[in-house]
């Protein structure tokens, strides 16, 4: 059984049922997990910001740093692995998007990340089947490709699965 760590601005996909995809300490960042039931392929994206328009040159070098370009890049990778084009038939699970500064979070990055993800998923017809977002929680997420269960750990709380 192997484990792939996805750091901020990265994305990975796997069809190996023994593999686990993992992110650590999500604050306002997201773990966006795309699942293709037909091919049993799972992809995970760890974006930091909602919209590549703030830094188009960075989006070219590192598309997964942004929600909008990251979802497109992950879908392209999954299509190369045999999944349907454009995410047809896929579903999504999502975690993160916290307001780490509480009520003083002027920029609302976590909330904006979630809103952009929901918009991008809706535009592609990808159904969100589970989410654990918002609040002011740090989240570490891991998904086993074989079971497609997304486990979420937060300090001081019991682990939960979605």
C-alpha cells in the first residue's frame, strides 16, 4: 500500500486500489476529490486560491494552485487515464475552505475557494456528493482509492469519513 502526499498547488490521480492520496493541514485551501465510478479512478487537487485571474502567469506554471485552473488540469489528467472527457459521470467530495481567522477573515479565501469549486463543478455537471468545509478548522484529509472514503482529521476532534 502506497501513499501519495499532495502539497499545496499539486494534483494527483490514481486507479490503484491500494493507494492513498493525502493532504495535510488544510486551512483555507481545499482538498477537491474527483471520483470516476466507471474507471474507479480518484483524483485529488490541493488549491490555495479561487481564481487564476489574479496571477495568470503562475496559473500557466502551476495550474493546481487555483481552483478554476486546477479542476481543469485534474480533469485532463484523469481523461488521459481513461476517464470520460470533461468529468462526465464523475462525482466530487470536498474538504477545507476554512476561515482560519474567524470573523476577522477579511479576504474570505476559504469561502471564495468553496464558491469557485461549486461553480466549476456545476458548470461541468459534476455532482458534489459530500463536503466538510468552512468553520475555523484545520483538516488533514486522506482517501483510499479502493474504498473512495475520504477521511478527515482535525485537532481535538474525532476523525470522520465522508
